[in-house]
C-alpha cells in the first residue's frame, strides 16, 4: 500500500515531464524571455519587439544559427567541433579575396569557400575515425593550425566583397532579413535529413551507441565523417554571410564572437545531449533565438559584458539541470 501511495504523486509529474519535450521547453522559455525582456526594456523607455528589435534579434541569430545547425549534427554523434570559429574567419577571407570586388566572381568564390570548408571537415572526420583521435583534441588541433596560418598571413581585414553580394547580409523582407530566412531554410533541410533519411537515422544510432551501431551494420566512420563535413560547410556559409556584412574578410570574426563555444551552448540549450543520440535542429534554433534575444535585451539595457556572461552561463546551467531533472522523472 505504501508503495502505491508513493507512486501515485509521481505519476502526474512523470506525465507532465513526458509532455514537456526539450523542444517545447526551449520555446516556452523563449516566449517567457520575450515577455520579461519587453517589460524590462519598456521600463527604460524602449521597445524590444519593434521592427528594429526584431531585425536585431534575427540578424544576430543568422551566423550563430548556421554554425549551430552543423554543430548539432556533430554533437548528435557524440562528438564536438572546436575548429568552427577559426574556420569562419578563414572562409570569410577565402570568399572575399576570391571575389576581389568583381560580381562575376561571386559564384566561383562561394564554391571555392565551401569546398575548402568541406576539406577541413573531411580532415577532421578522417583524423577522428582513422587515427582514432578524440574529437575534442582533433578539432582543437585543427583550430590551432588554422589560427597559426591566420596569424602569420593576415594582420587585419582583407579582400573586397562586391555590393551585389553584400545584399545577402543586408536585404530584408519587412523586418525579416533574407539571410535569416536562408538560415531557417537550411535548418529545415537539416531537420529533413535527420528525421526523414537513412543518413539521419544513422546519426542518431551512432550517437546512441557507436559500437552497437557498428555491429548493426551501420558504417559509423562514414557517418562521423559526413557530419563533420556538413558542420564545416555550415561554418563556411557563416563565414560568407559575415563577409557580406563586413564588406571584406576578417581573420578573427569567428573567434571574437566565440562561435565555437556559442554554437555548443545553443545546441545544449536546445535540448541536444552532449553525449549524443538525442536532440535535434528544432531545439537548436530555439536556443539560438534565446541567446540572440538575451544579447539584444542586454544591449538595450546597457548591461556590462561581465554581467552578460554571468546571466548566459546561469541560463545554460539551469536549462541543462531542467533537462536532467526531466529525464530523471521519465525513468
């Protein structure tokens, strides 16, 4: 009798935990943040969700969203990619220097940039799978290699992005940037790949248990290499977007924004497990929007950079704790 009495109160909590999927939680948190942020900004005489505020949030979300989409795929396999920040700077330089201010060179520059990014991702994947190097160390090593090249070859911005390509960074439909729509389209494509294709099934299987996946006939090495290539290509797209915003390539544009750790934070905030096997792109986009909204609110309120980092860290820890608590209730 005592056991049944104890179990009875646990059932509603377990049922509620089952309904509140991580993706639902992150978007509820986003709505709550928008409400609280609007009140705080209004108290200072401003408006968070006017056309300028919406434009600011979506513009901040674009580059981080592109990187985080790729990072999601890597993390779903139980790996990490710490090379993305330096790769973004490298890709912005490759694109801007190849364009050289000539609109006729836009397509070759984009193709060359994405090919170079894919090459970096391929090397990362091969080092991890064939040399059996831990993903953290392999991608950190790649980051240091790229940093060494950037430090020796560049002292500042380089290249010239033609005005036609700069429209990618500044064109908008009402308050919505075209680049943000393209980022969301890429997120939709990534969602389709993960949820509707055999390759996506393999990503989740490898992240759940790599050995079991291998014994089941899944080529785990191929899956890991594929997601690292896709992650690098996503970083290359982010580099091209930032070059279109800046009008040139910038070696430290990815590092200064901290896109390596920021992208991981967005993925984890969106409910994807660092251990792999659970999560998805939909939650990641919610995490990206939360981080971008926090930055916009902080700027409107004039918050110091130190306090920004404290709050962002606290939000990330709280989110992970809530997800862990939810999983505990479901057991």
